[in-house]
């Protein structure tokens, strides 16, 4: 009976870890979306996408909606990559050096 409860606990812990991972992933995606929306508003309040297309090295004929869309997608992907990298750094295990320095301070 004890073995059965241990297996149930292990399954429960695995499910909890998956839930936490998916919740954190959703938070990263949502926050990067909101920040990209704010960045898009601030950037395109100062710059007109049609003029930027004409001033580029290779002249591109884009409409305002296309410019806003490409800008938003760029900002969102940039923020998403940044947030994922920060998340990876946050969950990496501490090195032996960091553990040793902490024990010396205590």
C-alpha cells in the first residue's frame, strides 16, 4: 500500500511541475505581448511606417497597417526571446562556487 501511495505522489509531483512550467510559459508569452503592444504604440507615435520603408536601403512599398503589423511582430518576438532567456537563467542551478560563497557567509 505504501508503494502505491509513493507512485501516486510521484505522478502528482510530475503533473504539478508540468502545470508550473506551462503557467510560467503563459506568463512569459502574455507579458511579452503586452510589452510589445506598448513598444509598438510608443515607436509608431514617433515614426511613420511608410516613410521608414522609403528611407530603407532597399526601398519597400508597405502600407501603414503592414508596417504596424511587422513592427508589432518584431517587438513581440524580441521580447519573447529576451523573456525566455531570462527565465532560463533564473532556473539554472547555482554553481558550486556560488554555493560555497553562500556557506562562507553563514
